[in-house]
């Protein structure tokens, strides 16, 4: 193992150890109040510009974390690396108010390499969910009476996903893969309850962790057509909580209750099935479509305000380039378009929070001799509806990923 290789691995470990703190608090959405926060749909590399779809693409020259089977196509002696950042502008609209929010942060860190000419392995860390909200004037009925009390609730934090991916070719046409996902993170919540002239302050810090396996498959029907599938198995994230309850009287705070590391009801992740299709009518043009069904209703997650219901997602993508093999900068640029729609996994007062997204992007080569790219994408989306208790979000995303390919253990022809 060379010194250069050792330094590279050390840098990656340091980056991945810090990414948890850097990928939380990215969202400012009231809908992140539910569950573990809003589920993240930003991926690695080019799939962000393809409508967040593309389970049929291989990881031959760029990492594709949407399907572990893709890692079987990593070229022998090839090392792939992808690091990303994102910026978001969100416009929140309600019946009474409008607010603009801007955020920026890291989005992912991933690397992968071939084990032999039939298999490859990858490692990545991305935010799985993010919570950052402030809800004012929540009315809660008092049990056994017609009275209610009001409170203000704020929260932040998130869950990270550390993933190990393995893919193997069973023959020239069929590839299979396995993801082992480890979820971990903290959700902080503060609630201030109005008790007339006094107040009650409740601080909760909830910790979650758990493992989820995901299976993947890719099948090349012929050189132009590929069928793919991904099965995410159901999982349970265990939870513990630290709680501090205090009362505020005449601006003085008095502790009422305190608990540390208390077991709480965890969070269930549903079974998810994704089917993908890719068609390459030309050597320079590829078209793809993904459909995903998430069986959230089977988890039984709900509260007084909302509940989780089955979600349908469909995404389309198209990528065009003139000729990846030519030593010409302009002809190696990759042009991408995408679209997706999902009917939402969250229902609030009977209204499902639907979402749609339009995407576009470029893969800009760093030089003409390698497969190193700057992948940039722009997305415009809408989420939710304007009603008495719901808001509508119009948001803009810009993602920037640096995708590199290097080669190991290749002897130089000349000194």
C-alpha cells in the first residue's frame, strides 16, 4: 500500500467523521416536524440532475448509490470518489404569511473501488433525514375537558446514513448487490407551553440508531436495454431520550423533571420496492425511468396531527453527450434533464403532502484525458398546499459534486 494511498484514506476517514455535524439543520420546513424529519432525496453525482432517479446506471466511471448492484461494473484498478455540497432557497407560503429561507451545506461523501474484475465495494455517508422547524400556537386539547392549551415547538437535528455497498456480476448480463445501512443521529425538540401567566419548558434530545439491508439487481437485456430493481427491507431504529422539564414563574426557572437515556418508542422504516428501466437508443443518449412504492402505512406511525401513508414515486431522466472517448472538452460535456413526482408519505388532517421536482444539470469534464467531472444540477420543486393549517413550499436546489476516477496498481510504461 503506497503512502499516497494511505494519506487518501486518512483524509476520507476524517471527512466522514465530521460530516454528521455538517449535514444537519439544512432544512427549514414545517413538515420536518413529523417522525425523524423530512426524508432526504438528494443522491450522489449525476442522479441529482436525472429527477433523483437512475437505479439502472452502473458505477463504471461515476458512483451510483441508488443501486448496490451498480458497483459490480467498477473498472479493475479503478478508484472512484465523490464529494458534494448543496444550496437551497425555500419560499414558504400560508394564508397569513410568506417567508424566504436560504441554506447551504455538504450533501455527501462517497468512494468506491473494484475488488476484482467481477465485483466492487463502496462506502458513503449522506443525511437520511433532517429536522429544522418552528411551529407557533399549537393547540392541544386537555383530556377529560373542553379546554385546550397552546404551545410553541421548535426542533433541529437529523439522522445520518453510513452505507457499505457491495456488487457482483453473476454473468455478463446479471449483477446483484447488497447495501448495509447504519442510521444514527439526534433530534432535538423544545416546547414552551403557555400556562396563563406562567410557562412550562420541555427539552427533549432523542437518539436513534439502527441497521437496514437493501438488495439490488441489474439485468442487461441487450446493449441498449436494462432492467433493474431495488428492495429495501423494513427496519426498526431504536431510540433513547434525555428529557428536562422546568417551569418558568416570574422569569425564574425551576426544574420539575429530569431523565437520561430513557428508552422510547423507536421509528419504523418501511418496505420499499423500486423498479427501473434504462433505454439507450444511441451511444450518446440514455433515457431512464424509476418507480418506487414505499409501504409507510404498514408502520402504523401517526400522532394527533398527521400519519404516514403509502407513497408512490416516479422519476424520469435523460443524459446526452457527444462522445465520452474524444479528447475534446466541449464534446465530453454531459447534458441532463429530469422530473419526478410523489404523492407524499405524510398526511396532515387528511391532506397528503405531494411533491414534484424539475431538474437539469451538466457534467463538466475537468480535463479531456480522464473521467473526472464537476456535476452541477439545478432543481425547482413544490411541496404541500395552502390551507388553514398547511403551507406550500416553493424551493430551488443547486447541487455541486466533484466526481473523480483514479487508477491504482498500474505500472508505468516509462520511468
